[in-house]
C-alpha cells in the first residue's frame, strides 16, 4: 500500500467522523477550528493498525509523516 492509498482510505473511513467531532467541539465558532491533536492521533492509530495487519511495512509506519490536512 502506498501512502497516497492509505490517505485515501483514511479519509473515506474517518473524515466524516472527524468533521462531526470538530463541529460538536466548535460551540458555534466559525470557521470550525481543526482539532490537530485528534487528527494526528487518529492518523497514528490508523497507520498502527495497518502495520499490525501487515498492510504496510514497519519502515512505512516509522517514516510516513502526517498528511497535510492533519495540520
């Protein structure tokens, strides 16, 4: 699996939940602020699961940086 494929899968599976979480935490603020720590933790958990499932290598797990939308 490439990083691009992993990012696509992550967005397809988790983006809606992340956006809803941020919207609920916004308390009416607009634009809705990004919860950067939560986004980073979700990405870390996702790549950890991919590695444990054997879908990515340990080297990929250790060297992939966070996607730009986590920042």
